[in-house]
C-alpha cells in the first residue's frame, strides 16, 4: 500500500522576503536600510496587484551615471511577474500590452530621464498612462477603427512600474513613487558581479516562490487595511498601503521594518522634493525670515532669502529672486479669507510706505502646506516699523536688513 504524499508545508513569507532582500544586497548598494526593505516589499507586491486599489511606482534616481540604477532594475526584473523592459516603448504599445491577454506585465523603464527630459512635452501620453495606471480603476481611452466607424474604447492601464534614471521625475509621478536615491559605490562597498546566465535563474526561483506564496495569502491581503505609522496620510499612505499589507502578511520582523522604512523614505522624499519651490519658500519665510515678526517689506524679505547659504533664492535662472518672482510664487496660495497672497502697503517709522507681506496672510498656507516648525527659529528679519497703511501708494522700497530674533524684537518691530 502506497503511503500518502505528505502535504507541502506553507511557505514562510518572512523568510522568503529575507531571501529576496539578501538577493538584492548581493548585487545592489542602496543608500539606506529602509530602501532594501521597500524594494523587497515592492517585488512581492507585484505578485498581488489585484488585491490593492493602487500600486506605487518604484523610482531609482541619481544625479550622476554609474550609480547602480540599471543594475537595481535588472535584479527587480528577475523577481517580478511578466517583466517588460520598456526603453523606447510608446504609450500605445504599453497600454495595449497591459490590456492584452498574455498576462499583465510589470513595466521596467530604464533611462526614464530620456522620456521626461528636455522633450517632455512630446511624452504627455506616456505621462498620462503612468498616472492613470497607478490606480486599479485607471483606464486610457483611445479611438479604435477607421474613418467614420471609429469608436472610443477604454484600455486598462493598471500595472506595476519600476523606473531608473538621472535627475528627477514629474511631480505627478514622484508623489506616486517609492523613491530610492542611488549613489556611486564607495571604495569600501562591495557587490557580487551580476552574470545574467548564472544569476537570473536564482532570481527566477525566488520569483516563482513569491508567486506561490502570494497565491496562499491572497485572500488575507485582499481584506487587509494596514495601520499607517503616525503622520503618514494622503498620497504617502496610498503609496505605502500595498507594501505594508505585504509586510503584515509575511509576518516576522517585516511589519516593524516596513513601517520604519515607510517613515524614513517618506521623510527623505519630503526633504529632497524640489518639485514645489512654493512650499520651500513658505517654509523659509516661516522659519528663517519672519520668525514671529508680523509684517515685512518685500526688500527685507528678499535680502534675507538671498542670504541663505543652502537655498535656491540667490540663483533663480541665473538671477536672484525678484519682487515679481516672489509675488508670482506666493500668489498661488491663499489667505484664510481665500484670497491670493499679495504684497500690501506697510507704513514705516521713517514715513515711507513700501509694500510687503503680512504673517497673518501667510498663516493659513503655513498651516496647510508646511511641516511642523522646528522647536526654535534661528533668524528673523526687518528693520521696518510695521504700521498698516490705508491703501496708500508705495513711496519707495526699503533696503531690508536681516537681524536676529532678539535684535528684531524692538518696540517699532512689535508695533501692531
């Protein structure tokens, strides 16, 4: 009598993710521990795509070539389902591939900077495809047919996308991405040389086990709503929800490590984000320029901004920030009364009436767009006496002088 075959033990998700992470570590040097965690979770989430409402993009970015971006993408390629390397693919080819019957591809974009570089206007269709495919409900509409028999047909766009490139990406893509800022390896950082004929098989073996594990936890993941770390809301929460769900399903130390990586990478993305110059301006005005002063002439604000060593204000297209440039950046935000922030007259002790900005006009934008302020502001500015004018014309622009917070707390500066 033949003895029954013993059942195959379930795959340990935590151990499997450990192996995926170790596979990346053999060939990739990522900038932080959190990056290894995020990339391993991203690889696994690609096998569970239909369990989620959205899929984060994975972006390997660096300022210089030779930073390991393409190699990172190569390793990801061995671990994800149906990889499709898209270097020069058109948007039409991509949405037809995603909506085809051969299995939804995981799209891998190398040299993405050539797509969204100086000729980005030529790639609006591709940008739209990447944005629409972030959500499971995303579709791309196209006309199908010839002549008068054409009809509008929706093509599903939902798919996992990993990218590698120099510089940055459009803000609409960056905010939907897990961003790994790659660096050139230091002399003491070593990796194994990647040999595709040898190591691709190892990656595929891990990929097949990830697929089998994903099938076993699919019903668990579909009904999960992972708890977000404190302070992770809105778009960052959308980006990280699938990865945290995978970590919770794997168990072990992965739920803890995933949330630590989430906090780390979301904070890094906020610090490195150059997409919104306006938010950087609001933060600098609150933390470095006003610092408790209730109003300041435009000239004083500009002098303080352009004196900051690590700020972009001294070189805005080859010239320092101008009153018109300051007005343009701030006019996109509104006051608590829902009116655009604009310069207003300020009467000074010298009897002049320059135009400037009021802290009360900026307060609502500070509260809505800026992170919490540091414990103690370092500097402040203005030598002008803040007296509101009843709409008088500007007599002159004062040459602003930056003072410390203590020096600026004079009776004139505190006048309401």
